[in-house]
């Protein structure tokens, strides 16, 4: 067994494989069959020495937005680093590919690595735009072709997820905490792990996914489920009521304190103790005994107003008697604007009446099918939510379940290649290109400019003609105050060539990069498209090649 097989069979998908940790599922056979059949056909037609350039880019921003966050680069680099067909991969291919494939091809595959590939990319966590390649990859045609599907699967969902999360962060504002609760609803275990990782990249504060916490060093957070509350039906079921006073260390009866406070609270809050649930009280007392310093309770199991808030406040006051401060509540149904305001009012009343000012600061977590629109609507209505727990809509990217990154051949043996289409949007930008981001004096990104690699980069303070790639009349002169060359060489001669940022640093990069975008590009409703242009030189080059390649029709 080789390293990869060992790491998979050991039960964990992410095992330390020597140099770097990578999901064991990410391996050369995680691809479409046609990459390997093409590899054989290239090999048969003696194309092993051909060199190619491919661009990896998307054509449209997701979620009706005008920006995308690029994520997944580190995983692509790890994939290149470990790219190698194992003996069992080769055996499997021998059995699976059509008969008659020459044995030398399998020997060739067995020796294939990504050593001769060069990968250029924009930094992970940067905002990216349609048609500007986020990755550009050069090298032997066969190997760069073989990388297509795996690189796409590593970038597409990661970028979609990071973008989705960044959008939630934008609408929630920077002071509200965002927790990812989606594992149970994710597209399988791997989707769940990626969702946790890239929602953190995009700006979430933590996840309930424990394995993601361990693997990626993301804060893990959580409350409890309704099952905990409904597992108790009366206080008689409490097997233990005792808890150590935090300061004195003396054991005291938490239930007794809670029942006393509940009685007083029923007058202050105008809720009858008869109406509230005794089982809920018992559950909260027992949870508080287990986590006296981290008491956070679900208050909507029976009725937030008539039961949950009363029982929570009683238990929180009981904990306070014993030197502990509760953390807060979670509301998982009903009108979240109204109920969060009601909860805050309740806490303020209790804070004043019982002289516990910290009650004002209790955390209110809201969950239940929350999406971007719900948060926007809650903001309009006014709410007192401090933290959103978001699952389904976030991790499944329900509003748009896929980002359409593609991988297109743009040059072979130094000759440009163009893919024509009736749909102008789908015509590829031929040739080996560089990408620049031009900034205005106030630090905002103005335009992304693609040029042929042979052209000198745009210079600060000098007028540069920026042209729409396909509409002749759309052009503008730009005088940049700052020019950013977007590509760095990330992989060359079998090595990662940049110091890779930590997940935390990529997460910071997302926020820094988003700040360079004008607000009108970021607004949720009808955002202004960000401009992507080509140099005059590249424009002419594309259109000449287009004419050369487009067949001339005949009318008769
Ligand atoms: N004030 C609000 N404004 C807009 N949307 C809200 C508001 N409060 C809750 N929502 C959303 O409305 C939807 C309510 O869904 P649903 O009717 O399934 O919940 P519920 O009946 O309150 O809860 P459950 O069925 O879990 O008891 C959820 O998506 C929730 O996020
Ligand atoms: O709503 P989401 O954004 O997906 O967030 C996660 C949900 O998962 C949990 O309950 P679950 O949905 O399993 O049960 P419930 O529908 O009864 O609340 C939690 O209470 C949330 O409602
Ligand atoms: O910790 C929580 O509250 C949680 C975790 C996962 C799903 N729903 C809620
Ligand atoms: Mg739910």
C-alpha cells in the first residue's frame, strides 16, 4: 500500500501524509474518465512534448452578485504536490480503459508528476471577476489536461462557499456573530467539511462541525437541541441538583434557587408558572449543572414568552446566586425579530429588577432556515439578535448551488487557441495573458485588465486604454494610481513557491480585498458590474483570431 491508500484505509480522509495534510479523496483518479482517455489519445498521437496553457475562470458571479471570492488554492497546490498514480490506480485503469491500450502508456502514467507544471494564481481570499483567470497553468499538455476536473472541483465549491459566507457577513454587519450549523444538511461529509472551512474563510466566526474544528483549527461552537429539553418532563426526574458555589466551593441546590427565582420572575414578567413547562425547567437546571460557566439554553421548545424566557431567567439567576454568569439563549422558531426584541426586553427588566446588569448583555442566538434575505428583512424590522446560526441555506448555497468555473486551453506550443461560440459570453480569451487590477486614488479597484504576456505592465499615472473584450464601442482611458499585478507563481519545478497563508490570514484577506470594492459593486440589489477589460493589443489579437477561425457561411 502506498501513503495515500494507507491514509484512506486508516478511516480518516485527512491524514498526515508526510509533507502536507490533504483530504485523501483528492487524488489523480478523482477526475472524469475523459481526461484519461484524452491523455491516451494525446500520447498515441505523439503529443507528449507539447506544452499548453490553460485558464481557469468563471463567466458569471454567483448569487446575482458582482464579485466572487477565490478560494481553494492551497488544496490545488497540495494536489499538484502529491500528483502521482499509485500501482493500484494503474491496475484499475488497466482493467477499466478500453482494451488495446498499450502498456507503455501505463508506464508513462506511472511516472507522471506535476514537476514540469507552472501554476500562476491570484491570492486565495481575493475578490475575483468573470473572465479574469484565477489560475493559469502551463506545462506538458497531457498533464495539464489531466488536472482539469480535480482543480475545478477544488476551486468551484470552495469559492462559491467563501462568497456565500462573505455575503452573509456583509448583510449581518461586522458586530453580529455568524456560526455555521450546516453539517447535517450538507452535500455529504466532504461537502460538510468544505462548507465549514470555507464559510470560516468567508467571514463566519465558527462552526458546530467538530471535525472541521480539529482539522482546520476553526473555533467550534454550539448550544443544544430541542431533544435535550424534551428529554425531561418534570423536576422529579432530576437526579442531581447540586452544584459547587464558584467562590466558596460549597455544594448548593441549584433547583431550589431556580424555583424561588421563577416564582418572583412570574410577577415581574407577568407569566404564570402554571403555564410554563416544568420539564423545560428541569432540563435547563440539569444543563446548567453540566455547564455552569457556559449556560446557553434553547427557549422555543414550548413557548418563548410563556415558558422559555421565564425558565431561562430563573436558572440564570440561580447560577448568579452561585457565582456564575449564564451566556444566553437560542431561538429556533417563530418571528425572530419579535422574539429577539421580547427576549432583550425581558433581560433588561430582569437586569434592573434583580440588580444584575450583565443580564443586559446576554447573547441572543437565532437560527431556523436563515438566509441572506431573512437577515436583510430582520435588519429592516429591527431585532436584537447577536448571533445567527446558519445551516441549510449557507452550506447548500441554495440560492445558487454551483459556481461555473471552467478550464480552457488558450495556447499550445506558443500558438494561441480560441473556442468560438454563438454565445459571445462563451468565446474564450486566447493566448497567454497577464492580469492587472488598476486602482483609483481613493484606493478603490477600478477595473481588471488582461494583456498579452508580451506587453509591458500598465504604469502608475499613465493613461491606459481599457477595452470591453467583445463590444467595440465600449472603452475607456484609465490613469491608475496603483497597479496590482494579479498573478504570482505558486507552483514551479515541483515546488510551492510562495509562503502559503494560514486559514486565518486568508480570512483576513477576504475582508481586506472586499474593502477595495466600491459599495455599489457589493450591494445586494442590482449591484453595479465591476469592469473587466482587455488591452487594445489583446483586443485586436482576439478579434483577428476570431475572424481567422470563424468559418464564412454561404448563402444560396
Ligand atoms: N421576523 C422575520 N422576518 C422574516 N423572516 C423571518 C422572521 N422570523 C423568522 N423568519 C423566517 O421565517 C421562516 C419561518 O419558518 P417556519 O414557518 O418553518 O418556522 P416556524 O414555524 O417558526 O418554526 P418551526 O416550524 O421550526 O416550529 C424561517 O425561514 C425564518 O428564518
Ligand atoms: O435551519 P438551518 O439554517 O438549517 O440551521 C440548522 C438547524 O438545525 C437544527 O435543527 P433541525 O433543523 O435539525 O431541526 P428543526 O427543523 O426541528 O429545527 C437547528 O435547530 C437549526 O434549525
Ligand atoms: O449548536 C447548535 O445550536 C446547533 C448545531 C447544529 C445545528 N443546529 C444547531
Ligand atoms: Mg430547522
